């Protein structure tokens, strides 16, 4: 019986790192994020940005509608950008659970903020809120 080379044995024994659990998102979606091989779109980074987007949407309306508001102008939109990139990078059948989570948060954000008519219309909608 032929002997396997040590490199082949080690390659077989290496396991995939455990994906980060994202609340409300299937484990197969987390694994798919880790398999994308993009440093900014791992299950851990998407979890962090989803938590950040959730934190922004849970702020009271009075906080989100203040002038010069970092929550609406920087923190939320940057996190939402990463989430949108993740949705576009994932295969269609893997993005559904993440899309549901984001849609709930988007609806809450839209309800609590106002449209900025002076914002550049070429920007995504979450950058055009005040």
C-alpha cells in the first residue's frame, strides 16, 4: 500500500476556522463569509458592523435627528456600506438571512431619520439621511 506524503496528511487534518456566530444569521452564511477570502468581509467583521448598525438604529429619534450627528453621518453609513458589500459578495441563497436582519434595521433607521434633499443623489440612501 502506498504511503501518503506528510504534506498531504497535514493538509487533510487542517480544519476550517470556526466562523463567528452572528445573531439571527445562519451558520452557513457565516461560513460563506469566511470563504470569500476578503479580509474586510469575514464573519467577525460583518458581525461587528451589524452590531454597529443595530446600535445606530436603536438610538432615539431625537438623537438621530440632531445636526452634525456622527451616528447618522459617519458611524451608521460606514457600517451599512460594509453590510451592503457583504450582501453583494455572498451567493444568493446564502444572503437571505443576513438580508432579513439588515432590512429590519433599515426600516427602523428610515423611520427615525429624515431625507436630506441637499445630499448627492448618487450616494446610497443611508448616506442621504439626517
